[in-house]
C-alpha cells in the first residue's frame, strides 16, 4: 500500500456533492488531483459536482464503494458522507449511529478490499462536548460528546484509529469547528434543505424580512449567547488537500483541529450579517436547544504546524460577505424556510 498521495492521483470523495465536499473537490482539482465523487444526493447537489465524475451510491454499501475505488484506481479517500445536524441527532439518534458509524465501517472495509491506505476523515469539534474550562480547545483536551452527532463522530474516529493500528492504514481526522462562507468565485456554496446553520439562516432572515429564532441567551459566555469559531469552507477544503500530501502520519492516525482560534457569538454573527445585507435580520430569543455547548473555539496550532496551514479568510465579516454573495446569486439549491435557527 502506498502511504501518501501525490498530485495526479485520483481521490474518492464521499459526500462530495455536499457543502464542504464540493469545495474540497474544487481544491483538489486546483492542486492537481482528480476527485471522484461518491454521493447518494440525499443532501448533496449534482450541480455541485464540477471537477470530476459522480458515482451515485450509499456510503454503507461496501461492495459499491470497493468497486468504485478499484474502477477509478483510487489512491486516497476523503470521507464526508454522513448526517451533521446536532438537533436532528437528538431526535433520531438511531439514524446518526447508522449513517455515521456504519458509513465509516463500510469505507474502511472497502479501502482494504481495494488496497487503499490513506484516509482523511471529516470529524467535528462536537467530540469535545462541553469544555471543562474556558479557552481554546486542543486535541489533548478531554473528549466527551453531549449529543449523538458528536458520539457518532467520535466512534468513527476510534474505529479508524483501530483500523490504522490493525491493518496499516493511515488516517487524519480533521475536527471542524463551524464551517461557513462560500466559494469566493461563486460557483458553489451552502445549500442545505432544510437549512439549520446560523449564518445562512440569518442571511435569509435579513434578505426576506422573516424572523430568526435564536436558541438561548443565558449561556455562561460574555454576552449570554453561544460562541463558536467560524472558519471559511475554502480554508477547510485546503486543509484536506494538505493532509492528503503528508508523507508521515504519527502512529498511523492523527487528529487535528481546524478553526481560526477566534470565537464569535450569535449576536456578533447577526451584526456582521446585517452589515453585509444592509439591514439586520429580525430575530427572537427562544429556549436553549438540547445538545448545544456554550462555547467551542479551536486551538489550531497542530494543523498549522503539521500541515503548514493558515486560514486565508481570517475575518468574520469577510467570511459572511462570501456567504451573502452566494445567496444573492445562487446556482443551485432552494431558499430555506425559517421555522427556527441557530
């Protein structure tokens, strides 16, 4: 098995028709790789598959995954496919365990069948749960998810680490903080249906005049609202490309945080959306949402050292400006309703 990928290699991107997946396919193509998208299109968009072929399939289908890897001479896998909504995981934990855990198991099994050894895993800051102390979260902090989404992602990480130890695979788990923004060239962007993320919902509220519901204003944070580390999706995408090219992965498995290292509260996001849209989004305050930690802000120093990676979009207003530009000239997806948000 080859231990790392090089430019020109074909990379299988599960969930590559989705938000982060499609941006990563663009970054792969621009870096000289050939992305092959594997997606069931339940949450992705065929219109976002612009840089390589699309294979339609369920990520839990080991045989189809393995045959796709073999047919396309895949050298590495970036695994995005899965369910991502914290609130949804509280309502239907069974679906999250099925898709997120069994999906990882199927990818690992298919990789072994197809003799593919390099995996980049889309993980999440939700594996940390509620931090015991305020401050930046590092990879050495305690792991304690407080929702089934985080549980399922941590289970995936542990399964991958065990497979690396047992079978000689190499993997990097990239723990995202809050993916946001859109392709600066306007080709692709965030188009979930239904949408559950704060920034696109706040933009929709500002442009439509509808009201946004904010979940909770009594958190133990400086202004009482949840605080998150918002990172531009193009910066996330670039980190995946860099991780593919690592010539050495310590112990076969490494986890790295991807964030700017700067937190912003819901109120600060609403203010920045108002600046970008020319008017603030209407919003009301609702009760807290189950499974939401008060603060998640990254210490990204490991990714900066290991990947020689730095966020290029290092300002919240610039990140939101790209999201607003996408919403005003969207190429695909539908405008979401706003029953509740963030």
